[in-house]
């Protein structure tokens, strides 16, 4: 049985895997387009920033969008 920390870690790992898979399937998507899949745009932007800080993904600014 997982304790609360174990469940949170597992959910974080699953979320990371989902986001990385979405990006591998179609690189260069704006956060807005990725968010349509399942998540709120603000939440997903925060997750992507955290993943970028950890070295999982890279982003760049293209006009008003971050891809």
C-alpha cells in the first residue's frame, strides 16, 4: 500500500510521461494546444516549466506562444 508521498510521486511520474509522450508525438505544440488534450492551460504551463528546469523538455518563445 502506498502512502501519500508514494501516491504523489507516482502521479507526478505518470503526468511527466504523458506530457513527454504528447510532445514526442507532435513537437512544437503551443501550451494552449497541449492543454486541450486534458489539462488546464495554466497548470500545464507550470508543469512544462518544471520539466524544462529538470531537463526533460526544452522550449522557445515564438511570438506570443511558448513552444
